[in-house]
């Protein structure tokens, strides 16, 4: 049945290996770029963010890499600049999403003690 699909187990293993190597190379390139763009304090803060929220860290890295590639960054990004970028991201996120409010509605039972 696998031969009917056109992929033998060896070809599937090779493609999975190739994909994992490609992802590893991309991650290594991303880390190298972050090391050259960010100063040590900013890198440390970003790594702490990655521990808590990996997807948010990925977003910040992508934004910083785009800014560097487009020439918007002058020199290395300091921790304060990273904090400012995070604040801007939070402001943009809060404008697009509405805050959720929870309203408690309590039912009044026949045997309430409030009647006294």
C-alpha cells in the first residue's frame, strides 16, 4: 500500500531527516542573527520570555529580524529597546482584542436568608 502512494519507508525517513536538518539549520541561523542584533541583556530577557511563551518570543524575533533586514535598526538592540517593542506589541494586541469581562448572576432561591 505504501508503494501505491509513491513513498517507500526509506523515502519517508529521508524526507523527515531532511526536514529536521533544514529546521535545525534555520534555528541555528535565527540564533546567530539574534546574537549579533541583540546585546546580552536583551538576549537574556528574550530567552526568559521564550521560557514562558515560546510563540511570543518567536514573534518578537521575527519582528526584530525584519527590522534589521529593512535597515530600521541602528546598532545593537538594548534591553530597554526590547521592552519598548514588547510594550508596543502589547498595545497593538489590546487594541485588536477586546477585554473579556465576567458577570456573575446569582439565582435567588426560595430558601434565601435575605428575606429576614
